[in-house]
């Protein structure tokens, strides 16, 4: 028996009966008419060529003991893999068979802003019964993905993979490759999930500390957390209490296989198409070599585990040996559940499935209360940064013993967690801001919540180097600081204390081809994957200036900061947001405007 989910059975029976007994009271997406229309197939078909049709329609979906309404594209979840060729032109026709507007954002692809697929920013959306065509030249290669940017459709299954083959030789040589699309499925409507989070942000957290738990917390630690009205187990907003974790649409009991021959180089293209889940990826007994991040080639880095944030992609190469099978594990960051597949030398071959690990705990570093003084190290000099001990979190203990750092802090923590005098004047102070990071150090060297103390090799941003030098050699001409803000109890999320509805007429403006160093400061106690549309930016991670890795999404660790260099060379209006779906929906969203080459608005 596979022990994938500690409490997945809780409420599942009642939820299933609810779908049957309350069908008349349910929205159209969940009623029996959709089930009569047929279930979406699991897995992804491959489509290529200059003219591609994508049909968005209501469906139903089932995995394990969960079933409910869904949105499928071309009848599958995930939708089809788009196989494109660098240097060609593609025509993508989006047919909307829903009863509501829809859209598709080509995540990571460089396209004209009118084709970027964000309703209200770059185009009006695709009306029911209508078709929208996006035709553009394919200017890059690598692993990317696509998803809806309308409402909460992405959670319901409206997403898929993109692979762009390079025009010339591929620097990554492999004997075979597989796509691994990570996502989640819930029998609950995404609107129901959001409603529950607004009423109680800890609704899906089944790992909360109690009088009878065995977390390594002292009495003093517990009193401190209680005084601050915070939970050290508040890792993810939505857990396996609501989600079944999927790999290519397959749940952990579906026996998904990737076949190999011993000694082959196998390329695995990981895409986190989840709505709310950071995944920890490992293949016990088999090292992974990272060769690409967000579609951009990097110098190979061998690891045993890596954390992938929502919207990120990583390509890895593995070389399976004589072992008959290896288990591919995608464990949710809160360790409440996992997705599973098997690398198998023959159909049916299986390896042991590791048990879920103990849930991680937040530490002082996650509260932005590190006792180390890193104040100015991240901003020193435009030509380079001091990335020695000043920003490297590797020397800190983030595991259970890290809780001992909290001793003696109980008397001041509750008072200092909202010290708004630490904020710049352009950050709005109000009910949407409940914490302020006291010392937001650069956390580029952090492998992610729960991974700092594992006994094997992990990935962090400091280990990434671009495979080839950048052509851009200019020093940034100005700096910009943006604060990630929120009120966890009220489930309010924003940039600079202002949710999107309050700032839609005040975009972040860049001159055409301007070179800017952007510093993101996370004043919350949650990790946020921040995505900028239409551009790649260079992580300021200690690499030489011409080898800073290019990414379209960066994970901001709790209470910490990160910097990137941006060349604003794509004119138009672009979305900039947290890629946790419900955080974006709650207001952590902005518009970036890049002027035309003549200086006019796009």
C-alpha cells in the first residue's frame, strides 16, 4: 500500500456524496451534464506544426477517490504539449467552448504584448464561442508552458507544456526525454477553495501544532509563536487536504511510468504547472544534473534534490544504472502529500516508495529576524555584489535546532513583527500589511523551506550559472525596490501594501532598453514565486555579470530578499505577479509598462 497522504481520506467520502446529493445546487462546472460529456483523459498529446488548434471546454476529471468538474484543452489534462521549432512562425488558434471568457498565456515565450494572453492588460479575452489567434515568430528554445490567465481556470486543468527545439545543435545531449508536468487536482471548485482561505487562512493546514504533537519546539518557542498569533507550520496555503498531486495528470496510484535502458542519458523536463504547490523533486538512488532553468541553458549542476516553485521549469539529465526501477518523488513542500512516477527498465518494474518526511518548521530567518547583519551587502556596487557570508544562508541552521535561536525573543517578537518604520515611504501601511521583515537578508543561497538540513546535495540559486555569456554588458543605471506584503489572517496579498485593484492606473514604468536592478523584499512569512511577463531577467546571485542566470520566475524566501537585473527591451504592458494563484487573485499583481523605442506609451 502506498502511504502518499496522511489524511487524504478525511472528508473525501463526504465530498463525493456532496457532488451527487447537491448537484442541483452546484455551479455549471460541476453538474452532471459535464460528466455526461465525458471525463478528460489523463496525460498530454503532442501537437506540432505551423498551425495549432486548442479547444477549451468543460469536462470532468477523476483521480484516486477524487472526482469533480474540470476544464480540459483538446480533451486532456494537462492539455497538449506544443512542440515548436526556434526560427519558425507558429499560428495558435484558441477556440472557447466555455460559457465564460477564457485566455492562454504563453508562459516564458517572447511574444508581442498583444498576444501575451492576460485579459485586462494586453487583450480583452476570448469570448464564449469565439476564437482568438496568436501568430508570432518563435525566437528562443527551451522548456516552457501555457495556462489560462482568466479567473481561476488554471486550477481546474487549463494548462499544458511547451518545448521549443533549438534551430542549431542542442547543447544538452540525451538518448530520450520525458515531460513531467507537476500540478494538483481538487474536487472542490477553485472559488470554494479561495472562499475558505478568505474565511480562515489555515483551513487546509492539517500540520498545525497542538498539545499532543511531537514537533521539536520548546515551551518557550510555543509561547512565542502563540504570542505572535502565527504558526511555525504555515508552509503552504493549500495542502493534500484539498489536493491530489499529479504528474502529467496522473495521481500517485496511477502507476505512471517512464521507460529507460540502463546507461542511457534521459532528459526530464520538469514544469511546475501547479496553482499553489512548491514541489521537492528527488529520485532516490539516482543523481540529477540540472542543465536548464526556465528554458535557459545553465552550466551543469549535480544534485540529489531540488525545490521547484510554481511556474518554474528545470531540465535535468539522469543516467539510470543497473537498478530495475527508480521512484520519482514530487513531495509537496509542506510534506502533506506527493506525486509519484517510476523510471522503469521494463513495464511494471517498481522501486520502493519513500515515506513522507516530517513537516518542516519555519525559523527566525523565515520571520526576517536573522541576528546576522546583512543590511547593505546586497546593494553594494552596481558592478558586482558581495555574496560571501553577507548573504549566504548556508551557514545558518534552518532545521529543528534553528528554533533554539528563538529563545529569549518572545518578549520582543510580537512588538517588532510590524515595525512599519523599517518600510520606505511608498509602501502603504494599512490592514493589508501585518508583518514587516526586520532584517530581509539576501536568501539566494537557501535551497528552500525544509531542505537546508537534508543529508544530500540540493540546488539553490547561487549554484546557477548561464552556460554562455550574455551579450548585455551594461551596468544598471538605476535601482528599484518592491516590497511583497500581505495580511495572512485576512488573506490579503499585495505589492507595496497596495492590492492590484488600487494600483491598476499606476503601473511600474520603464524606459525602452533601460537597465534596472530590481530588489524584491519579502515582508511575509511565506515563499512567493514572482513572475514577470514578456522578459527574462538576470539573477544577481554572485555569478560573474555575464554569467548571471536568466529566469522569468524567482522564488522569494520568507522574510528575505532577492535582486535581479532587467533590460526592459520588450515594449508594451506586461503582468508582474505572484504565481501562487490565490495570492494573485487576492491582489499580489501589478502591471509593468515598457515604453516604445521613441519614448511613447505602447
